[in-house]
């Protein structure tokens, strides 16, 4: 510092100090906030589900991730590893989102919940969209999904996609069961799968008893239609009129046609 | 579902819709934005956030407003980039465009509002106003003086009338050229030069008016 500056601050000093004022760092929160508002970045909050508290990530496009049984730090780490996007926690999720989530979980009304499935292949999206069509309280086999989306031989691939479902519980991969009728595996364990199905009104014990005896379809001898046992129409068949079948072929041989709602013929 | 039985579920890493994570320089950014908005937008934010935040900080005078302005600027920019045809995005002069959005956001926020009172006594707010820690080589007494001077200058910049403050900040804090500033402000280049010059003069006069009594108090000789 020169003597001159003490007496009078020169223009060059002003200019230097102004230039130094430009050396600021923006708060680290800007990118995440901007991406969230622009639809690219995600925020997350907590929500109670039938099988416990979950972290739910969302952005302007819809719900992007759901995880249970993890700490907030584990959730953030897993989210960044999988999606390579920033994520930030919010104290409260937007009210409209909470309403949609609650309605979606209750299944009382048609859900308007949207999902952000960017980064998934067309096949993966088709599997998840099809799983979303399975009504609450009903289950379908993996092979059913494969046939419904026009890829009848991709049963294993369907299982893999559902195992990596980014939004479990909300996209009901738990409603997809083994083709032999057993409940099958689940990301949070078969017990959690039974619990969430039971919470939705599925009679898991009956379904598993049927599976053990190799009976996969219910028919009605008044309508001559057969269904998956969990189909909402099959559940209305009274004991007196219920006919059980081992296979599609057996039902067809008996002169029954497949139900148009649950489309059991699509799973042989 | 997954074969993992309960416990920690790790999400497998996979390709996402954001494209590759690679640095994009300022010049290739418009083309990158035209090709893949979502992929390149993040880079645009990362490469411009410090500059725009610094600009907003000098305009608004305080960190919270500056952060809001910076956020709004990028969100406006994103929406515009989505709406523009690819050709227009490719030909965009990104830097002046972003500064102009920031300026408009700032002006619209200020509309109908009062002038903010900026205190000259910014105890505790130095770092927030971007006054960096002192060079270790400078003597403590001088460092203190320098820091005081910076604080004073920061407050004076915030108090400068907008028609001087904006071009002064763009020229001296943001280090932009006169031609670019003229395009941001949509003013003739001569007007910009004159306002920058007058603004810096005003700052100098005000700084010296502040400095003199302080020097007396400390019993320093003036030459």
C-alpha cells in the first residue's frame, strides 16, 4: 500500500477492489433449486406407506424414486449414484403432491400421480406402466405382463425390470407374482410383499393355498367365464358356483372363456 | 422385485437422461443446449452461477435477494431455451443474454418497491458481501484498513444510482467489455462509457469522503 493511497484513494485502487468483489462463489444450493424448479432436479420428503415410512423423490415431471428402510443419507447417496442428479430434502412436500400420493395409496379414486421414468428403456417403461394397470387388491403373474406388452418370452426380463423398479409401492410391482401362484420375491423381502398385498385387501393365504394345490383359475358355472382368483369378478363368484381350474387349457376344454377384465388366457 | 432380502437396497447405477458428464466450454455451450437442453443446462448453471450471483449480489446488495435473482434468472432462461427453436439457441450470445435476464429479474423485483437501506456498518456481513480474507503478506494494520475500505466500497456500490451501478458492476466487477455491456443495457456504447466513468468517480469521491475522518481518529498524518 502506498503513501498516496492513505491520503486519497486512487481510481486504480477502486478498480482493483471492484474487480476483487467479482470473486464470489454462488451458494451451493442454487443448482439443485434451479433444476428442481426447471424440472430437471429433484427434492424429497417422507411419506407413510402400508409397509412403513418411505422417502419419496419428485421433480416437475413426477415422482422419480421411492425407498424404504434407509436413512436420509443412504437415500441421497443411492439416489445420486443411480440418477446422477442433485437432490435436496424439503421439510414439507407440496400439498398437491401429498394429496395425489395419498389418493394413489388409498386407491379409492383414479390416480393422477405422474412418474418421472426418464433414463429407462422403452421396454422397462412398458413393464412399469403395465404393472400400474393392475388394480389394487389383485395380482398378476410375471408372464401375464410379458404377454400383455407383446413380449411373451421376456418373462425373466420383466422380473428384472420390476426388481429395479425405481418407485416401489407407488408403481405396484408387489402385485406381480410368480406364474405358479406363489407370492415370490420382493425388494424388501417376501414378508413385506405379503404385508402390502394384505393391506390392499388381497387374501394372501388363500392365494398361496391355491398355488400349493396347483389351481390357478376360478370359473363361474353360471357365466362360463374364468378369471385369476384375485380378479374383482372372480371374488364375486359364490362358493356354490365356483369351479377351479389348473390351466387355461383345462378351462377352455370345459367350455369356459377367459375374463375380459383380468385376461387370464394371456398367462398360460 | 429385487432379490435382496430387506436391509439396505442399493439402486444400481444406470444411464440417465442427462447425457454424459463432461465439461462444456462457454463457446460450445449454445450448440450443446440446442442438442440436449437437459444435459447441457446443468453445465450452463455451473459455469455461470458464480458470475450471475456476483452480479446479483452487487445489484441487490444482500445475499438472499441475490440468490433468488440468480435462481429466477436460470429458471427464466430454461423456459426460454425450451421455447426457442434450435437455430435460435445455437446462435445465442449466451453471456449477455443471461446478464440481461438477470437484470430484468432484478428490475421487475424492484418495481413498486422501496430502496433498500444499506448500512455502512456491515459487521458480520463481510463474507456475505464477497469481501475475501486478506492476503497474509499484508501487515495486520494495513489489512484492517483494506478490509474497511472494501466494506465501505461495497456499501457505496449498493447505494449508487442504478444507472451508474449497473454499468460499473458489469465493467469493473464482472469485467465485461463496453460493447457487450452496451448490448445488455441496449444503450449506445458512449452512454455506457460515460456512465461507468461517472459512476467510478462518484465512488472515489464517496470513499475519500468516508476515509478522511477515520484517518483523523486514528491519528494518522495526511500527506
